[in-house]
C-alpha cells in the first residue's frame, strides 16, 4: 500500500487520494486484522485563526507540495502514512515527515465512517 500511493499521493490511475480516506482505508484493514487503530491529525497553528496556520511541507515530496493539515492512521505506536516506505514510530514521525515536532490531535471521530465486517 505504501509504494502504491507514494508518487505525489496519487494512485496508479493518477487520482489524487485524500489523506483522510487513505487513513480510513488503513484503519479498516487493521481492524479487519483484529487491531485497534486510531486516527490522528496534524495542524501547525490554530484552526480558529487561519492566518496563523503554518504550512506543512512533507519532506518526501522535496518541496513539491504544502498542506495545512494531514491525517494518518496510528496503531501500536506506529504511524501508517503511504508517503513513507514503511510505518514510522510515532515519536519520530513528525520530525521525519515535516522536519519539526507538531502536536497530534485526536481524529477518532472519523472512525465512524468505517463499516465493519
């Protein structure tokens, strides 16, 4: 799954995948495997004051993209993000992907979108 979406966050068909959808796909697979995944988000700044948001520049894209938020799946201390080749330990994820620490926020309310078997 990680390699499939690594090309500028596009699938083989060229469709630009949304990080929340990808995080939910990963969470569903993990749930189907009996795991208890969570969804977390990263925003650098205050969402209530949009002028204070700082762009997130994911290092795997070498400056080609900027985001103001990013959502990923986490399970047992590993962050699953298809822009990386492998799941990354949560304590080093932000530094590896964005070059700085950003406080994650709980986005588990999105898990209600997953249909179970």
